[in-house]
C-alpha cells in the first residue's frame, strides 16, 4: 500500500495598503469569511483524494465569485470603463499550463485557463479570441456588466482623478484584490493558480503578471508552487514565481530562503510591491510580502492547522 502524504493548501486575496484605518470590522469579517469559503472548497477536494489542480481551481472560483476581491465578480474597471479579466494555472506534475488575458465575458477565467491544460497547441490566449473559444468550449459567459460593483466604480472614478495629474497607472490600494491558490495533494503533486481584474484605470490591452506563467504563477513538483499578487509590471520583470523555484532547484535553497530573497531582495530592489504564497514539495507553506498587508489563509493537514490572516493576526 502506497503511503499518501498529507495535503496542504494556501490562498491569497491580494496585497497592498491594508491598515486598520481603511478596513472596517464588518468588511474584515466578510473578507475573512470569503477566504474561509475558498479554503473549504479546495480542502474538500484534497481531503477526498482529489488533485491539486482541481483544488486550486475550486478555491480560486470561490474567490472569483466574491465581490470583495479584484477577480471575477469584483474585478476593477479599465481605462475605458470595462472589466478585462486574466488568470493562469499550472500543473507541477507535468509543467502544463493555461492562461487567459483581457477576457470580457468569461464568468470564471480560472476554469477556462484550466481547460487549456489539455490543449497541447495553446497555453495563452487573450481578448475576443479567448471569449470566442470559451463559448465554443461551453464555458459560462456573462455580459461585461455582470462584473459591475459600486465599490469598484468608486475606485475607478477616484483613479481617473488621480491619473489627471500622475501616471495613467495608479499604484495605490486601488489595485488590491488579486486572488490565487497553491496546493499539494496526497499524491505529492503541486499546482498553482492566479486570477485578477488587473489595475484600476489600466490601459485597455494591458496584461499583468497574473496571466503570465513564470511571473504570477508557477508550479513544479521538483520544488514548489507559487501564486503572486502586486504591481504586475514588476513581477513580470522580476519573474517572481519561477525565480523562487529556480533558487530552490539550482541554488539549493529552502522555500523560505528563496521566497525571502525574491520578494525582500530582488522585487524590492526593482521598486515592486506585493507578495506571494507558496508550498514546497514537503508541504511547507510560505507567505512573503513587502506591502502593509496581504489577505491570505492556509490549511496544513499534517499539523491540523487552518488559519486566515490579514496582517499578522489570525481568526476563524
């Protein structure tokens, strides 16, 4: 009989300027409840012996369906007042990956990205072509106004005012809310997934790190799985998610060492802000970030732990 290893799962709901002053107790409770729902969705699959790929997709879907994160239903507005969604997923057992960018109609972009894992001729697709392929492959589509929320509309209007005197890309807390998940299943396989609406008031056509394998998402059974959140341009330049894996594989570092050097060293030196979640092949979990806070949570079956965090506190 083959001994099954304990599973592990971690999630994030974005990093940025998260302080007690700009997050009410009511919002804090709602956000933590949504994080727990996402953990529960992934945990159910892993506990029943399901795959890491299925688990991260389920966890991210739960977060995409919440209005409280910048992904799916709660996505931010682009410069032209549209919602342009992106997501990616990677299977650490096979190094297969799928990604979508600038979708306007796919209700759950992570599920569409997941379907591309089976497509040997395509990893990444964007825009109208992505929506057309999603329709042809029977993914649930919605009108773009399905993603409208009053909160994101207010952020959009505020960002437009800011952009009149500064850069067209607003790098304040108006970007918060990218979501992601990383899992290790009982067969020792790792997967990672990330989903976002991008930057508030972003230039239409812009693509961030969440759609790019090796930048916002990476998984390799030899090392770890990683999902990132932050200002995408810096994560792309720093190849953050794959750098953690490479430092482990070729630099012989631990997950903690590799994540710390990547976020607190390389990314910070470039001027980038954000963070990552990661799980290595042994089930070790890491949260590294250089912002004021990061919505995050984890389940570690080996230690019988289940926690969610915003700062360095926890509450279930």
